[in-house]
C-alpha cells in the first residue's frame, strides 16, 4: 500500500473511473475515500482530524471496563474470555477498560479488528499482547466474547436512495468543476425501499448502511454461539428518519465531503433503529439503545470525576470539563447513543434500565 502522500490523488482516480464507466454510487465513493484516509494516517488527537471519547478522558474507557467486568461476573466468570474491539483507534479505550476490568478478575485475551496499518504500531505500544484481525472471522470461536465498537459504525459507507418523479433511484456521484456532486441514478430501485416508505414525497432521501447491518448481524451470531455481550457506541438516532447525514471532518472542522476525497474523515449517523431488530432476528438480547450521557451517569461518571479531581486537584477543571463534554446534552451526551447486546442467558447490564 502506497502512503497517502505518494499515492495518486483519489479525486483523479474517481474522475478517470467515472469518465470510463459512468457515475459511481455514493457508497462506492465513501468506501474508497475512507479506505484511503484510514490506511494513510493517524487521524486522532489534536494533530489529527478529530478526537474520540477515549481520548477526551480515561473515565470513558474505565466505565466501559467496569460494565464488561460486571456483565462477565454476573454471567458466571466463564473462561477463556475474549475482549474484542472493532476499530480500536490508538488503543486508548482498551488500555483504560482492561486496566479497570483486571481489578475485578477479568483478564481476557485481547483482539483488535483493525484495517489501518498506520495505527497498528501505536496500538501495539499502548496495548502489548493484543492480536490483530482483518475482520471477525478469525476471532477465537470458543469462550464468551466481550465486544466494543466505539465510533466504528459511523465510518462504514452508506447507501442513499432518493425519490424522483420516476420512482426511487440510488444516489450516484459525478464530477462538477473542482468537486463532486450527487445525481439520481438511472436504475429503478423501488424494490429496495420498504413498502411503507415507497410513497414518500419526491426528493426524500433514505440512507442505509449495509456494512453496519452486516457487522451487527455477525456480532449477534457470535454472542449466540459463544456467549458474551457487546457495546456499540456512536452518534446516531434510535428512531426512523429520512435525509442524508453524510459529513466530513478535517483538522477538527466540518469540511465538504465532496472535495478532496481520501483527505477527510467521512461519516454518517448510525441508524440504531434499524440495527436492534437485526440483532434480535438472530435470537440475541437487545439491552437497549440509550443516550451516552444517561448511560455514563448511571455507571457513575460523576462520582468518578469527583474522585479523580480529589486525587489531582490541579487537574480538577480539566476533569470536570471532560466529564461535561462526554455527558452534556449540548455536546456528546444526547447525540451519541449506546446500544447493548448480550446472549439471552447473560444479565441485562447496567445503564440500560433508567
């Protein structure tokens, strides 16, 4: 794989492809853009393009570790047990979660599902002993799995369908000047739209994420076969919605997703309303989908923040600021959701009962 600086700009590749074969789907555009983006850089932190919750405060990972340990203990402490993280970033969440879990006797093997070669060296330094996987297929098939996916589903490519006077069409991408734009494709796509939504007004956009659906389906299958629990944490909605949520972030600012593909992080809101039934279709227990702020409060983030501030009073203001960023309704508290899944014989899980 050539690094991002040496490789031909993705925009030039797209222009050539479209000139030769016609418009490409938005899903193709987003998938190729993020593949280039994530394999060519470390996108995290102040020097990167965005900061995730584990980088904001250790409290985030610690409470996830506490939740996993609580689930494992109440399920009977079965071993061997595996910690599996999808898209582990720099390994910060895993480091904090596993440090906390060990206090309660949970010592799982560690497995990272990661495609970014740019992040693997950082992860190895942060979490020695972790094993890497390209996908879930090579994760051990025995023993309970404790699966965490924080801001993983939002980067998977979305498919968009738009209602036109001629019926439903897939949104396609073509060049226009120095950027790209979306147009309606030629192929009828009415059969891909749920019957209850086919009569929507012209201009209505429906967004789906086949990759997110496949991931949740596979995770639910693993939980059913092996036992265990899973947390999916991401920004998104838990009720049916229309419209495009595609967005880009570059150097901590919103950017145009149709300029310089492969140079910005492209994401879309996660449709949790569509994912819960997929897990349930496999017999998996859906614990609930709740706002991140509420979930962290129920797990005790405010008490934890006070304890940290007492130990390090010189950092008290930063600790409380980080807490507010994670749980504040105007920050991450409402927009981000936490969805819990578990084997039917596993407990309900803290944070989902309020």
